[in-house]
C-alpha cells in the first residue's frame, strides 16, 4: 500500500486556513517567551481543547517566522502526539555562547499541528493507494534571549522611547538594550501604520521612521510587556 501524507512542509502555507475549528483547538499558553542568560532551560505549554481530536505536533525555534535555519536552541520533545483535552509541556534549552551579551536577541518559537490521521476507509484500502492532505494549524510566538546584567529593565525601555520630527515623518528611537514591541502608535490623533516587522518591533539601539505629515502634538503609544499585557504611555512633541 502506498501512502502519501502532506505534513509539515505545507504547514506554513496552511496557517491562514479557514479551518477555524482546528485553530480553536490547538494553541500555546503564552504570547511570548523570555530566556534569561544562565537558564538551563525554560518551559512552555501547548494545549488541545478539542473534545475528541488528537494532534501530531512539531515544535521548533527559528531565526525568523518562516525560516528553518539552525539556532542555538533545542526543543524537547520536537515531535509528539497531543491527545484531545490535554496539555503538554515543552522544554527549550539554549547555548548562548554565540549570542550578544550587551543586548537582547530575538527568535521565534513555532508549534505546528495536524490532526492525527484516521484509519483508511474500505474503499481506500481496495484501491491500494491512499493520498492524504492533512490541514494544519500553527502558532508562532517570539522568544527573547535576555543577557544578565543589562541596565534598567524592559518596562523602562518601553516607557523611554525617544521621538523626533524628521523630514519623512516621526522617528522613534530605542536607546535601550531591549526590544520594544508596539501595539499602537498615534501622533496628534493620527494612527501611524504598524505594517512591517520593523514598525511593530524596534530593535535595541535602533530607530524607525513612521511616515506622517503631522509636525507636533501628543504621541500616544502602547507596548506589549513581558507578560503579554499592554502598557500605555504618552508624550508631547512641541
């Protein structure tokens, strides 16, 4: 009997699938992960809330949301069966030898799942060929490696962004060693677009310019904190 199963190579293309019932059943019990320097490992939990449907899950840590490049992190177990109405804890261990020690580094934890295959029907068996395309769901969250001894803290980094009016718009600078993730940004009541990765998350010691013709007024911004909550700040640019 020949059996062809389209599995993880097509998972990324299926993340936007309309299989809402599957997306409701599988998920990660976190919105972001912090890996402190010196930690032997950290844990993250995945869940399956489906009443009767098990999943086959693959977990990895990647450089970018869509890459499969090697990272200094290993995931245990990398592949496992997640039964209906159950949870499973995954451990992430890292070798930080090659990572910067003066600023955070960002990676992406991915947990991809497909429903466990059902037994072939009598018709399929009699045909002696079974081709199965399983629709998958997946979750991707950020994993921040945080060196020990960084000055201040991530909350101060979010609060102390610096703003300047430049020719092309509003320049937002992050003088801290922490990544700052934005949930919203308005300038004099105008919502600025957070439509690119660089606009959504300002890297340590870097800046991003948001196009706008507004020259002055109140700047309101919301950031995503370490717990996945949202904090709000305000500053006036004269």
